[in-house]
């Protein structure tokens, strides 16, 4: 995700363009792992194409190529030790989240991020925040529809597993849940709505978001899911559990 920031998309007015230029210029970051689905990552990066984007290898903490579950290869821009300034950190989910729940280096990196950096996720990505205890007392969501294995006696629906991983979390079935600093989204396709919500949260106008959706031929779905967002923090701590003072 390296696209620039056009200021004349469709009906984007001069006033909106001027407002957009005043929005926090820090980039967005996507944490990467082997096992991530390329569809999930692409759905989010399309929404954020007006922002400067970066990616971070969260599996090894090094800027090495990362191959997704579908075979799509990504070259991260930064490693953990680079500590880039960013507007939001995103965990996109995928098979790799199973092992990342136990990745101490990743957890340490997340805890080191400043309070101004949003912590976001799509699908099973919220398992990691749940394992870290960051969802205690907060509302959060996860994928609500099981695959064949998860629907069998050998698995569990991801949102039910989130409740098991983070019993103090207030489970929500909304498509996107904004608990303040932490914003979680449901299944793969909900990455579209997460991207739109993050742009909205960053201060972009509804007119611009609707225009982006129209150009993408996503206008009908944009209107359908526009209000499937639950907003409101509950008992959110001032600092992350285990964070450095």
C-alpha cells in the first residue's frame, strides 16, 4: 500500500480537500504473518489507499518477504526495532493468528505503541488482543460464520473462541466495534467497513467515503452496512496491561 493522496476524487470539494490536508499525516500499518489471506489484506488497503501505508512483519520482526495463505508475497517496510510512527496498527487475521497469540515479541511491540496509535483487527486478529488481555472490559467482535472444520466437532466458531480466549471481553456481533483505541471487525469482508470506519474516525467526510464506495462499485453495500458499527468504550483502561509507564 504505497498510493498517494489524491484531492479531487469525484465530488470531493475544495473545502473537503483542505480539511483532509489537515488530518494527521502519520501512516497506517498492517501487521503481517504467514497464513494471512490476501483477500482480507487487499480489502483493507483499498479503503486506505488515500493514506500513506506501511507493513510490518509481525512473525519475525524483520523486514523479510511474507507469504500469505493464498501465496501472495508482501515485502514489509519496517521491522519491530524500527518503531515507525503510525496512525493505526492492524492485525488482519488468518491461520497465523493461532501462533501469534503466543508471539511475545509481537505483544511487546504492541504494548510499546503510544496511546495515540489505534489498535485494530479483522477476523481472528482480535484473538491476539484478547490473549494479551487488552479486550478485558471492552466490546469486540470476530468472525461469526464458521468454515467446515470450525463447524465440525473439531473446531469452534471464531467469535465463540474469542469469548473463550478473553472471558472478560464484552462480545458483540456488530460488523465493526469501536471501543475507543481498539477497533475490531468481523469476517474477511468486514475489512471493507473497517477501512471506511477508520477513514471516518480520522476525520474524512461522509461525502468522500460515499464517493470512494461509488467509484469502487461498492455503493449498495456501503449503504447497507454503514450503520452496522457499534461505538462506545466500556471500562477501558488508561494504559495497556503490561505497558511501560
